[in-house]
């Protein structure tokens, strides 16, 4: 993981989750559909559930929240090895009582700008430590594939030339990094409104646009569609200080 001094904590949030693999005989849920970001009302901040049926008897369920303070009470509940009460209540409500947890995992991801630690030209920081994770979403699978491919090519070239000078791969366009900083700032300022923003985004853009945007490979049209799908007020207010700083430099 990146050292704390590499994290811009004041510019982002922590994504904290507790996930479980659940066994329930004949749960009856369709195997061709997954529940993504099912927002949970009644909790301070941003809380949602992922649900992925594995087969007729097993499911993956994850309770996730976005929190500015990773030491908050809710984060500590989710990071504990015991099943969080809110996830247990959700399982009871949606699956009944005939379920059992077979395994679980917890995590705390820094959704914020990261300055990769630098040792020398023979070493590269990768993954979260290298800033490969998308700050505004926590997604990293596709960016890790591209980053690993870039590093592999550099290693082959360095071996052939006997010159070990490695440079960090360019994971995503700089415009996306700027948009993520604005989105995270707006989310920190208005956490109660963020679930509605996500729902607006999903409702007013196509699945293909969302996939390219979340996968760090949007077109200019995708970026415009994303911006038009969100309310301008809070994002303009979040962007103005950053625009002023950029102009000042």
C-alpha cells in the first residue's frame, strides 16, 4: 500500500467494504443479473450493496461505504472480522434466515490523488501505490492490465538494451484525473446528494459510455455526456478553486 504521506486525504474519501460469500440453498435469484450500487437509505454518508449470484446456492454480497475519515465508527465496523450488523440485517431482509457466511473479506481503498513513492529508475510503484486505481471509483482491474502490459514492454526493452531506466506508465488521460478531483471534492461537500448523482449518471448515459468512462478510455463525446448527466451547480463550485489554482500556475 502507499505510505500515508503519499495520499492527498483532504481531496478524497475512503472506500471501505465488507464482503461475504453466502451459501443459501436454492436462493431463487436470477443468475444473469447482478445488483450494483444498490444505495441504502437511513445511513449517514454513502452506503450501497453489491450482489452477485454465483450459482443456485451461492452469492457474493458486499456492503460498501464512502467515508472521509477512515477511523470513523462505521469504517471500524466494516473492517472488523465480525459480520457487520447492517449487512446481516440486509441478508435477513433479502434472503430470509436460511443463509450462512462461508468466507469474508474487508478492505479500505484510498479514493484520492496519490503521489507514487520514487526510489530510482530501476523501480516502479504499481497498483494502488502507483496511482493506478481510479480515484473517483476505486476501479483498477482494466488499468492494472494496461499498466502491467506497459511495464512488461519496458522490461523487455531494458533487458535487450542493458539499460534499466523505467518510467511510470500513463494509466489514464489527465482530463480524467482532473474530473475525478472535481467529483471527489463535490462528494466531500455534499455526501447526502452523491447517491442521486450516481443514479442520474446511470440514467442519462448509455452502458457503453459508462463502461468506457469507468474503464479509463472515454471518447470526448463520452466525457461531454458524463458532464451533461450531472447537475452543474455543485460541480462548478467544486471545480472553480482548482481552475483558479491551475490558472495561477
